[in-house]
C-alpha cells in the first residue's frame, strides 16, 4: 500500500455514504494529496471507480483484503 495523507474508515457504511464521506474528506485536502478509504460495501468498488471518473480525481489503487475494500484516491 502506497503512502497516503489521510485515512477514511467507512467500514459498515452502505452506498452512498462511503462516497459522500470521501467527497467531504477530499474537499478539505490539497491537490496531489492521497486519501485512503476503507469500506466494507462490495458496491463501493464500482462506486469509487465511477466517482473518480466523474470528479477527475485519480483512483490509484482498488483492492480487496480480508473482506474490506481499500481505495487510494489522489486529489486532482
């Protein structure tokens, strides 16, 4: 897992809450900073993929590990 600037644990939250929390966290971050999101909702995989495309932020990593989904999003 690459280095990141901020971590958001959205475990136990269902769509669209992980995305909304990530959007809020990213809005407070500087361009180029990286947000690490942890989620347990399987739907979050496609959600974060779509979120990155819509917002122009870069989804650097998306992986599943032990039932949790990890996303690294670089703020554009």
